[in-house]
C-alpha cells in the first residue's frame, strides 16, 4: 500500500473532572487526511484545506508527530501529508490532536503496523506539545484508542480504555471565538485547595465506576469540575446559561470541552441530545457570536480507514 485516506476524529478532553487524564472520541466530527509514500526521504505537508495552518515541518503538529515516528522507524522512503480540516483549530475538540494522531496512525498503516497504539500515542504527543506547550495525551489517546480513555501516566505512557455505555450521546456547541490551549493553561492556578482536590478525585473515581456499571445517575453526579472550570468558564460567553439550560433539557451534565471554547453535554439518548442541541442553539442565536452544534454517538473505534 502506497497511499491511505483516513478519518481522524474530534475528541473531548477532560470530561469535566478529569483534567489532562480523561477523554472520549466523537463519531460525526473529524478531519480527513491523505498520506502517501514518496521516494524522496523525509516528511512533507503538501496540502492543507479548510484552515490556515503552517506547512513548515517543525510547526505543523501533523509533521512534528510524523517526524518523531519517522526518525524512530528510519524507513527507506518518505511521506507526504494532505490535511482536510473540518475541526477548526482552537475549537477545543481536539483539532491539533486529530492531525498529530492521524499522521502517525496513517504512516504506521503504510509501514505495515510496526507500532502499537501506546507507541503511536507517544509519537503523537510530540506534535500535541507544539500546539499546547506541554505533552498531554487526553485528546490523542481517545483519537487513537476510541471510546473513553484515562491516561494513567505520561512517563511512562499508560493508557486505560474505559467502557462506553450504549445509549450515551454527546452534544457539542462551538462558539466561534478562538481559545488557544496554551493560553487557557496559562490562566490556571499552580496549586489547588485540598477540599477541591478531594471533590475532584472523588468525581473522577465515580465517573470511571459509572462507565463500568452503566450508572447514568452516578455519571451525572460526577460530571463536575471544581478545579479548572471556574477559571476557564470566564473565557466562554454565556457558559453558565448554557449549562443551566442543557440540564433543564435533560442532559446528564455539561462542561468545557478540552480547553474550550466548545461546550459538551452528555445525554442518555439521541432524542435528549438533540433537545440539548436546541437549548444550546437558543442561547447563542440571541448573540452576535457564530456557532456550530453537533450531536454524536461516542466513537468506540477511533481512527477510520476510508480508502
Ligand atoms: N495540523 C494542525 N491542526 C490544528 N492546529 C494546528 C496544526 N498544526 C499546528 N496547529 C496549531 O495548534 C493550535 C491549535 O491547537 P489548540 O490545542 O490550541 O486547539 P484545539 O486542538 O482545537 O484545542 P483542544 O486541544 O483544547 O481540543 C493553533 O495555534 C494552530 O496553529
Ligand atoms: N487537557 C488539556 C486538553 C486541551 O488540549 C487542557 O485542558 O488544557
């Protein structure tokens, strides 16, 4: 095989209580990428459609992660990368991760799969670090493994795959203002009060238990973030109203998707997730802010090979 076309999914990191460790993968939103072998050695980005992103190999997260794999594998060919962006950079639904994870997934396929998902996550983290200023894997892991993931540690990298309840649906609203991950990280305090830490780790444990036991009530109680949300929500206009209205519409809970500005909500059925989308839309429709809404099932597969 000399060429591959893939769907590289959007992802939701943090899932309220799990800053930098929890994430899940989306089904209906994602980029497409075409990667092909070349006789000329090295990694080259040859086409970017849908976003204004750098072509320089050391600046684009897709080529930075691809180079990490390439330098390790040292193959006797090169690769060129085409990126078709549907996930807007800075949207908070893993735009940079989709590129960073997509390139290593595709090159691994073209090389005959020498690396496992954990090794691919490690390579992709090198790209993600260019976008956010640090190596975190809470978007990369669900994009590569699918479903819900928990990053137990990054050094050494250990990713746990969590079960996905059958009826769980996600609603996303992306208000089109840009929040850069690096900036949304810079506003966070370096230390947190002990009582907040206790609340947060009790919620992370409960959320993981709720996924294992299909306990939607516990899941709803656990979708709370007392550590990061109080700071970052100030960067997202109408965040509090959206949260209030989506709960009234039947959502189990809602929070900031990744570093924002997207807001996610989880619901127990597609119908509720669609009602939640209407509630979100009603709020932003009254403002001058452009927005997109999406309803998606959780994608348990992760990356998809299109051809
Ligand atoms: N291939 C790429 N795709 C997307 N962003 C890229 C890419 N290459 C470099 N970047 C840079 O990464 C930044 C966007 O990443 P950022 O992490 O801020 O957004 P995000 O991935 O949508 O958010 P989050 O990680 O919170 O989901 C932009 O500055 C963009 O120029
Ligand atoms: N965990 C990361 C995800 C965004 O890339 C953050 O919230 O900063």
